[in-house]
């Protein structure tokens, strides 16, 4: 039943006025800039935090986060907002998966 | 709560014209065609199998994706609810922001509003139109980066008049479903085509195989009993059917030939005694001077007519035996006294004719059958032996038991029966070359064979060198 409703709704999209549909606001350059700032803030926190139990293990991760953040910012600036946002989200996820104090 | 927005676009109703377009009429011959029914059955089975496969594939792909989306939304909502219960509104807002920030799949939809409809968190610019019922599922259009898309969401009511929308962008899944639907529609067309082609082939093959049977039986129905069904040589079910039909036709042909032969034999064998009786009566009528002469002529004619009646009785008896009607008279009995009586009777006749008669048997031989019938069959064999024995010849009546078989053998030293004729002498009215000059009806061995078969036994004729050995092989009584 759910499938039928979904297909019917999909078929009906063509008839729906664009004004009726809600707009997703996490696909915008503003959100991209917001994410970029969050990543930078997390990287700054990581840089000023107490040394981790195993700083050598975090270095490649931080390098990848930095790379993703720069690439995301570049894509957003180039108008490829969704691609840029996805990279920034990856960067944030990487940061959160590896806390600065090694879980101590 | 925001004001109720316009209703979601509705699926358009497709009108179906009603009314009587006239009853579809099928040709009657087509409906009666077994080939068409088999073809239809094949097409139906093929179609059902394909439909089952398509439904399974649909369930395993598109429907699975839908179930996965619903499960992800429920799990997501459960986590948010726990955050709401533990940290209240601030914790919930923070969690939504974090989840949006880490939504690598870029498909999450969140919207948290207060009791005035003001947006507190989430990634929709406003409360979507059409979402008015709490704790319900919706499919709704959204716009992402100026591109229209489709989302599946669930509306949760929170304490304090807050409302939380949790969902997923399912545009990619819808596209995949569309591809699957297209593929399945094409598959249905291909299946219908293949089913139709297969049904046509099945019908053609069936018609081809039955056509020869139909032609043959039609020709036989028209009187040509020589026709037979052609075998393909594949040894399949149709070949076995053709063999069975051909066997049946052979048997019918033999029976027809037998009926013809018996009719001819009856006409031929009875014409002589009837003509003789008529001649005697005419002669007596014309020439007899005294009552004694007339009486003698009538007595001779009566004897001739008795002979004719005896022939008819023998024919009827054989028919009765072959029909198995006498099985109800079966009972266990000792064969030796029966053979002893016959030996006494025929031994006396043999002695009168200067023949030697030898009778050997064990003390007892138990049989289960019709005593009178077996006695009649052995008597017929002894009649033949007496009839064909040369002067000073020897006749033997031997009975023995070999395993569970009881053998009764009558031998003589007459001319015997050539091997080529042995199979035919048991036919009714058949008389071999050596028997043409001797009196008889040609029914004695036919009756003996019928009796043997009635008792699930056999009658074998072998060379006695010289003479004939006729053996009745009968199953003995089981203990």
C-alpha cells in the first residue's frame, strides 16, 4: 500500500505547483558556510586541546578532515553546493568519530 | 500549528467506460479444442510462474527499500524522542542540528515547530502543506536545490504542542522503483509473448501428434481395418498410446476374422447334417411303404439333428467358459478319481478297438476348479486320441504334479498335428489336414483350451513321435 501511495505521489509531483512544496534549506550556500565554520571550529578545538594519548594516530585523520573541509568549501564556492556539503559532513563525522582525547 | 495547507495532489481517476459492448462469441469448435485448452493451460501456468517471480522480485527490491526507509525513520525518531525525554527541547534541537550536520547520505528531513507553528530546528523552510494529522505517514513533494523531489515523513506530536517531522528524501528510491517497474512491465510483455508462442507450439505439437491417430481411427471407422497408427520412434507417451491403439486394432481385427471364420464354419459344418436329414426325410416321404421305414428315417434324421444340437451346445459352452461365468462353481476336488472314471470308460472303448490304454497317476492330486469342466476337457482329449489312434496303437493318460502345476497328458500314436497347424487347431471349427476325413465338429480342442484358460492354465500340443501329446497344465490347489 505504501508503495502505491509513493508512486502515486511521485506521479503527481508534475502536477504540483512548486510553491506548495517545502524547500530544503540544508542545500544552500549559507548552510555550506555554516558547516564550514563548524568544521573549522572543531579543528581549532582539536588543535588547542590537550595532547591525545596517541597524537600520531590522529594526524592522518586531521589531515583528511582538513582536506575534506577545503574541498567542500571549494565546491560550495563553485556552486556545487550539495557536493560541498556532503564533504563537509564527512569531515564533521570523521572528527566526531575520533575524539581529541582518545576516549580518556 | 500552521494553517492547513492545500491538499496534496491527488492521483487522477481514470474513467472506465461502462455498458454492454456486446457479448464476445467464441467459435464453438475452438472451445472444444483440447489443443487450445492445453495451450491455454500452458500459457496460464507460464504466466502465473512469471507473475510469481515478478512479485517476488518486487517484494525483494522495491518493497524492501520502502521497508528500510520506514525502519530508518522509526529508529531516527526513537533516538530523538530519547533526547527529548532526557534533555528537553534544547537537547532535541541540538541533536537535530548534529544529525543534519552528519547526514552524509544527504537524505534526512527534519522539522521541529512549536505550538504556534514557528520553526525551531530542521531543514525545511516551512511546515509542509497537507500534513495535519498527528502520528501519521505522508509522502510529500519537496524542493531541493531548485529541483523537485519526493519525501516520506512521519508527523510526531510532542508534549507542549510541539510537532516533529522526521523523514527521508526517497527520490532516488522512487527512480529505482520506476526503473524496476519499467523492467517488470517489459518482462510482462516478454512473458506474454513467450507464453503465447509456447502455447501456439504446444497446440501445434499436440495437434500434429493426434492428427495421425484421428486419421487412422477415422479410416478404420470407414471400414479399412488394415490401417495402423504411425509410431514416431521416440518411445514417448504418444508412441505408447499408438502401440496400445494398434494392439487394440490387431485384436479387433483378429476377433473380426474369428467371427467371420466361425460363421463360415458353422454354415459349412451344419449344412451337411441338415441336408442329410432333409434328404432322408424326403426320401422316406417319397419311398417309404411301411410305418417302420418312416420311423427308421425319422430316427436317423433325429440323430442328425441331435448332432447339430450338440454342436450348438458346445459353442454355447465355450462361450460360457470364455465369459468366466462358471467360476462360481469352482471348488477343491481330487482329480485322481475323475481321471480314474475316464480311464475306466475310455479304457473299455480302447480295448474294444484293440488299443492299449495306460493310466498313471499319483494317489491324489488336489485342484481348485470346476470338476465337470475339467472332466469334459480331458474327455475331449481322449476322444481325439481314440479317433486318431491306428490299430494296435497305445493311448496314455498320465497325471502328475510338478511343483504347484498339475499336468494331465493324453498321448496317442496317430498322425499327430504338424507344428504349423498346432496353433490353429484350438480355434473353433478348425480341422487340420489329417482330421478332414474323420467325423467331428472341430470344437473339442477349442473347448479344452477354454477350460484350461478358465482355470488360469494352458493347453500345450507337442509331438509324441509318433502321434500327439496334449497336456493340460493347471495350477494346483494352494495349501
